[in-house]
C-alpha cells in the first residue's frame, strides 16, 4: 500500500520518515526548540480554549512568523496535538480524537477477521506509528493526507468484511 502511495505521489514516504525518526529523538537544537514550543502553546491555549484560533488571527500570526520566533512557533509547533488544540480548540480536537479512536477500533476489529487480519494489522500499526511520529514534527501538516488515506482504507476494508459475512 505504501509502495503504491509512494509511486502515485512521487514522495519517498518510508525513506524520509525513517530517517526523520532517528533525528527526532536526538538532543539537537531543533529538538530542544520543539520542546520549548510546548510552553508557548500552554500560554496560547487558555486564550481561546473551545474554538482555537480564528482564521484572521492565524493569517496574522503566519504573516508575522517570518519576523517573530514566537509567532513562528505558534504557527508551526511541530506537534499535531498542539496544532489541533491551538487551531481547533477543544471542540475540534474532540472530533479528531473520536475519529482516531473509531479508526483504531475498526482496524482492531479487522485484525480479528480471517480475511483481513493482515490489512487490519498493517493499518492499525501504520496509524499508531504516524500519530507517535507526528508528536515531534510536522508530519501531520506536510503529509497528513496519508493519515486520512489510512483511515479511509480501514473503512473500505471494514465494509468489505461486512459484505463477506
């Protein structure tokens, strides 16, 4: 599946992600600055906890991010959980969490079927890997379509399993 996606998009997803995984956990300047973004996010979240940033406000922050380190870190926190809470607030983040939980539980049900055990295992592990990897980089922002493709694939296989019963 990943090979087909790599061919379709001309992006070497697996190669890039594996090399980035190694870099993510080294104590470099990049990693240390990513950790410091958490404090900035904790200051910003209480300002608009339920709905997150407005589009106009986000546009202004992105415009200023070229000149302001703080605004750059708000616009690009390198952590999908912080991005979700700051941009979508609690309301939007709850919906995202529900989609993730539903997708993982559906993949787990696929693992229990005879015909789609391998596909369910692959999809479950791929989503877990993607989510963990997205906690310290921009994976969800740059190649988030892979996450949504995996979630969609789960439901495609799930519907196939239902038809087979």
